[in-house]
C-alpha cells in the first residue's frame, strides 16, 4: 500500500478546490457575458424580401444607439454587387426583419457598417487595446443558422500579412458567426469575427476593432448619404490601397536578398510567407530549387471571387551531370510541362469579372547583363478602373548549367505598379560566377 | 473500222484492259463508268475522246462538266495515269487483228483470257503484282525505319534517360508513322480512284512520300529539337504532304512536259537548304559574334534568334497590352450599357 503524507494530501485537496473554482468562474464568465451581450448581436441576412429564403447570412452587432451595426463586408457583399437591385439586407431581431442600409465598407479589412431604423438603449463597447496573449476571449454569433451562441478561446496576438491584419485566436468560429463580435473577459469588443483556417483545428481570426472604429468614424462623419452605385469606385480605390501598400513593401524591403544556388534575387518583405523546396532528379542529373512566396490573405469581392492577392516563385534548375544539350532539353520539357501562360491566355473567363488576356513576349537584358525571355499577360478587371490581373513568367537565357525561372501573379494591380514591380525585380537578379557556375 | 490496242503499262496492276474487236472501248480502272466508247467516230461517253487525225489516234480528256467541250492540246498523260496509249487503225480487209505483246515496266507478264463473247481481257498476273508491290513496300518500310532509328537516336542522345528510352521512342514512333502512312495511302487511293485530277498525283504518290521522308529525315537539323516527337513528325508530314501535293499537282498540270520528278526532287532539296540556312542565320550570336556549336543553335530557348532589348522596353510592351485590355473592357461595358436599365450599376 502506498503511504501518502497528510501534507501532500491536503495540498492536493486545496489545488483541486482552486481548479474547480476557476473552472466554475470561467463557466460563469461565459454565462455572464452571454447574458450581457446577446441582445446586441443579431443575424444579418440578404434576401429578396423579408419572408423570402436567404441568399446569404452572417452576424452583426450594435455599435451605436441610433441603430448602427458592424458586420463583415462579405456578409453583405451580395447586396453591394446587386446591380439589378433585387435584394435587400435585413437585421433579424426577435424574429422581426428590419431592412438595413449599407453605409460604408472596407474590403481590405472585410468590415461594413449598416444601419436600421431602430434605436437601442445601449451599444457594445469597442476596445482598441488588445488583451495579453493567452487571455481568454469570446466570440458571439449565429453559427450555421442555428441560434445565438458564445464560444471561447485564447487570444494569440495580431498577425500582419501584407496590408491585411488579423487577430489570431482559437475561438471555434463557424459559418454564420462572421460579423459577430470578439470580446474580452469584460465584454469589450476587440475584434469582428471574420474567418477560420480551413483544415485547421480552431485557428480562427477576427478583424482588429481599430479598423472597424475608423470605418465607423468615417461613416458618422460623412454628411452625404452613401450611394451603393458608387461601390465599384470605392472598391477600386481600396484595391489600389492594397497594392500600393504591398508594392511599397516589395520595393523598399530591407531584408537580405535571398541567394538561391548562386542566383541573387530581389529582397522579399518579411510580411510575405515563403517556402522552399529542393528536388534532385532520380539519377542525380539535375536539381530543382524552388522558392515560393505569397500573401496568405486576399480581399474578398463577391461570389467566391477575390482580389489583392500576390504570388511569386523562383525555380533554379541546376545541372549536375548532364551534357549541356541534354540539360537544354530538360529545361524545355520543364517549361513545356509548366502551367504555361498559354493556358491562361486560352482559358475561359467570366466577363463580369475580367476581360480576356492580352499577352506579349520579349527578350530583355538587365543591368547585370542577364538576358531574360519574359512573357506577360494582362486582363482588365471589368468592374474597377485601372486594375488588372497580371501573370508573368521569365527565364534566364544564359548558357551554362544554371537556369532561373521567375514567375508570379498579381490579382488587382495598376499599370504603373506592374511596370515598377517587374523592372525592380528583374533588375536585381544577378548570378554569382564564383558560387554558381561549374 | 477495227482497232488494235497498243499500250505500255507502267506499274499499276489494278487496271484491267478490255479490248473489243468491233468497238474501241477503253476501260480504265475497274469501273465501267470510266469507259470511253467510240461508235463510228462518235463519242458516246464523257471521260475523254479518242480522235483519229489521219495518222494517229490522240486521246484527250473532256472538261469535267461532262459536255462535249474539247480542251486544247494532247494531254493523254494526265488522263491515263500510268500508261501511254496509242490506237492503231488496221485495214478492214485483214482477217485477224494482230495482238501486240503487252509489257510492263515493272517486269511482270500479262496473260489474256477470253470471256467467250468475242472480248479479250488482259490481266496482270496477280503474283507479279505482289512481287512488284513488295519491292516498293519493303523499300518504304526500310526508309521509314531508318528515319525513325535516326530520330530516336538523336532524341535519346539528347535525353538523359538512355538506351532503354531509345527503344521506347523508336517503337512508339514506328507505330505512329506506320499508322499515318497507312492512313495517307488509303485516303489517296480512295481519292485517286474517284477524281481525275488526283490520278496525276496517285501516279506520283511514291515521289511525294519520298519528298516527305527527305524533309523529315533532315528535321532534327531544320527544326527545334522538340520533346514532343510524335506530334512534331505527324504535323510536319501532314503540312509537307499538303504543300507538295498542291505544288506538284499544279506544276504538273501547268507544265506537264517540264515538271518531272527530278525537278520536283531538286526543288524539295532547295527548300531544305533554305530552311537550314534560315536556322543557321538565326543561330548567329550577336554578342559573341560567332555561331553556336551543334544543335544548341536550334533549341527553343535560344536568345540569338531574337533581338534583345533593354529593361526599359518592357514598359512599352506593358503599355500596349494595357491598351488592348482596356479596349476589351470597354467593349464589355458598352454591351452591358446597351441593355442596362436605370437601376443598374454603372462601371467606373
């Protein structure tokens, strides 16, 4: 029989009681917050009429006694793009549908302000200061068109992904809770529920409330009524902000330029997520070194379409044992099997989103005397002026045992920024003779 | 008047020649539709006419509308693809018609049979036919296999995969080329038996195939070395067949006495030389002022064939593309505004 000291037993009992107490306190906290907040969180839906089936839905919460609510832009995007004026936005309060007016939105941060014709006694408190990492936070909303729910998780700080900022947390947000509030333990709103990482377990995000507060201030300060027919111009301006911010980072990045198998490349800002991979062929005849960077986030537009995304890939093909002719053939077959720009040029497209592509190919020489064969394809975004999709592919033409393939795509970039980006990146590519050539 | 048929066969064993004693009736091929019937000098069918000008018979073909229009000039070689024909009148007082021996340039023998109704049929011995065919067929096959072996060797030598893939390349290409050649032959054969114009080329099909082989044999030097061998060979043979078909046919039609097969072969060789010349010119390296070694010059990634521009030229290229896509966008918007109503959103 195991002998246990009485002091140890007493310690265990005390610890057990404290734990139970803490658990109970947490449970109480959730319960209290729910009671305090749920009367300010509602479902927001888009439908043809109040009684018609929903086209889309999400959540929203009261931020002003005059009937202003915050939600996500993607919750009301169907209405923003409703050119035929077939749909309306409603806020459902106690089974009653209140038609809402869209007063403003920001696609970069995926937030929107709507207003209904109802006054409230109070509104939720918005708190710009973030909690400490590890603190408990709660998300409210109506998941899966069920009923109001409150879920809890941990606050893990703010993540920057280019121009996009997100609160990283672990509250299990589900569809339908988008647009609902994320609150701290005092019930102060620190974010707007926005998304979860697909395939993950409870990696979820909300928009830092600071961005929502700026939008709300802008809406309240605006004297003229917001006209939905100007939405496309507004979205276009916001998309330009995204790419200007991204371009600024790409062109002024001070991080150390990467060197891949002797090729010196342009700096990549730390906000981009990058991956690398080395593959050697079966008989160790050549190796392929991939370097891939992209923005994890993008701006949602409508109907599953996104913009403001960016991808960049460098692939170095290095010859190990092949003759130069054999290596040339390998390069050719790699290029031929690559998803070529020919596919993009020939692919079907939706005219309401973009025009058809115009492509061109040429050979250029950069200041380091590296020749590139570069192909570029542009398509205009139909709804937004001076914004384009850009796909490009460049391959170096140096004779030798190392080739660099550089390709990427921008979704939502202006003409001037395209030129600046391509010239900047191509000009910085050079080859280290000592490190690279055999 | 009685006639005797004197002819010199070349190498098409499928023809059957039917000689009537009383009428001159020339059957070309195996169909009675090709008959030419003379009855006391009057033409009773529409393929051609045979006219006796007092010293010899001239065979001329009629216009294709089936009328009685007579085309100028003696064009018997166009009408009858594989042989020359000469009719000889004989005195009506002679009791027997002397049958002249018929020979073929292919070296076979002819036999004759009587149908029992006063007609005489001439046949080329079927066994002779087989031997004749086999000789040509064997030479074609050997040529094709040599070509494929050569191409596969080049392919494998440049590839990193080795001898095993040489054999795989060789076998797969053999299959593709064999199928293609068989299909082309079948199509040509069917077409040739129906249309008068095509009989010209049926006769020269052998030459056309040889031209193709010549071009394709030199293809590793002429074109970029391409990993997609099968498609490259098939497409180049199709293109060349068509070009040579058209060129050769018209040339022979317009200049029958001038455009012999040797001339056509020379032109094809000239074509090959010109193509090689263009590629060598392309291979000139402007920077190093020399030519690249070996096949490197013909590879698709070569910079030497294209002008190189400074980085600033990229800007002009982008401007042009943007100009184009703005036009595409404007067209989309114009179409939309055409059907727009007052509620619809206007694109900026």
